């Protein structure tokens, strides 16, 4: 091979390597900048208006469409209740859900409201830890201490809001630690999952893994308590939002994921 060809080859290779090095460095810098910008926003997950949550919340010239009408009970005096706007959101989504799963029953008011709005024949599975089984809670070593106590305090219920009401026929009450719960029989079948159980990192992570496995092809997952006051939930969802297109519903503490 003539010398000039050899030189040309060496020069071409060096130029290509330098170009690749510069492009990679630039790409890594941009990625770092994007991550830093995300971390510095006080609520980094993208906010959406109600009308972007579901077609039933479409806006008309007079306000929310009549399709957003729900059967509703306010949160007055209810332990760990959702806000009235959050109840409206979850009730609206329940209207098109054949199967619903709730992590964290508490008083059972939200399970009752979801059952009131879900179609005939719908099933609402709601899971809570029985107060006699608090010793079986499996907190992780770095789980938020305050919210370990909150989880135990809110597990005071053995009777529920819906009892004796027609909604009871739609509701399957499950008593279990959520980490011990076997989600396999519901795999791929649930249209709406509401995650509102223990608000500690290891639990919200485990509940989310189970939610994703139970979710149907067009299902929706909602997480409650996306706020700095629930730091394990807040930080976990901010991390998860780097992998999944999560949205934060405006004027609520709810984050939503829609599959499909
Ligand atoms: C914030 S409250 C739920 C409120 C309810 N979703 C509502 O909207 O009315 C949390 C519930 O999660 C339950 N819980 C906490 N840790 C749990 C665990 N490890 N497994 C199952 N349920 C748990 C508590 O007993 C309590 O009932």
C-alpha cells in the first residue's frame, strides 16, 4: 500500500475518533443539564389539566362536560380522605373501569365512591393491613420513619364505609400486607389501580411493581400523596418519571400513568 494511502487512513481514523469523542461528550453534557433542571424544579413531574386526564373531563364553553358527572361524597371528617377534587378525578375514571384495585382501604370511602360510579358488573378489589397484623409489616431499612408510624395508625379499620350499602356487592375486601399479596391472579386485567397504602419507599416501589403487572393494556395507575411532605412517595415518583411518562394532575396530589 502506498505511503500516502496509509497516511490518509490514519488521518481519517483520527478525525472520526475525535468527532465521536466530541459528540459523546456533548450528549453526556446535555443529559446532565436536563437531569439537573428536572431535579431543581419543585414539582418536576409535568402537570396536566383535568381535561387531559380523561375524555369525560372535556371542557365546554360552560365548564366541564356533563360526562364528568359523578356520584360523590365529600371528605368532611373522613380519615385520610382524598380532597373533593381528587375524589371527582377518581370517580370519573372509575366510570369506565371494569376492574379496579386499591392499595390502602382506610375507611373504605374511596372504594365506596369508586363502586358507586363503576359500571354494573365491575369489581373493586381493595387491600389493607388488618390492625392485628401490624407486626407483619416489612419496612425497608431506609424507609421514612414518620410514614412507618402513619401506615400503622391508619390501619385502624376492620369495618368499612360501604358495608350494608349496595356497593358492597362490587367490593372485594382483602386483608394482607401489600408485599405479601399475590397479584398473579389479576395479571393484566385491572383497568384502574389506585396506590395509596404505606407511603414508604420500599412499599410504594413494591406496590408499583404489582400495579404494573396487574394493569390491563389500556389501564391507568394513580398514586396519591405526590408532595414533599411524603418524601418517599415524592422522590420515588420523580425517579420513576425518568422512565415512564407520568403526569401530575393539576391542583391535586395525584400522579397518573396511562398505558397504551
Ligand atoms: C392513606 S390510607 C388510604 C386512604 C384510602 N385510599 C382512601 O382514599 O380513603 C392508607 C391505608 O393503607 C393501609 N396500609 C398501610 N400499609 C399497608 C401495607 N403494608 N399493606 C396493606 N395496607 C397498608 C393502611 O391501613 C390505611 O388503611
